[in-house]
């Protein structure tokens, strides 16, 4: 069970399939100075028109996805997966 907001919950077994990150992970820039800068900072560039609308929370081996703002039906779920995920 994943609380989406105060009135809705999402029941899934593989929640990762419903989440996206907003990083720009462009392998065509693999040897570029821009890519090397991302690696040195351990932070990829992000789409400027998108924001994270959820965050993870864990307690007693239960893992929850919490809404950081109102998420409307059909709206995409964005969460920061972290540099080492990519």
C-alpha cells in the first residue's frame, strides 16, 4: 500500500514500475566534459520543468512512497532514485 494523498492509496507489488526520475541520463554524452562533470559531482542534470512529487519513507521493514504534494489521477510519479541508481 502506498499513500498517494490523504484520500487515495495505490496498491502495487512492484512500485518501481510506477515511478520515474527527472534526471537527464544521456549516454550520447558519455565521453563529454558535461558527463565527466556529472560524475565528479555525483549528480545528473534534471529536467527544469519537472519536480519530485514523492519521497521514500521506511519504518520497521515497511517501505512507503509518500506524496510531497497533491498527485492528480493520471499524473506521473517522480522520485529521486539517487545517483548510484543510474
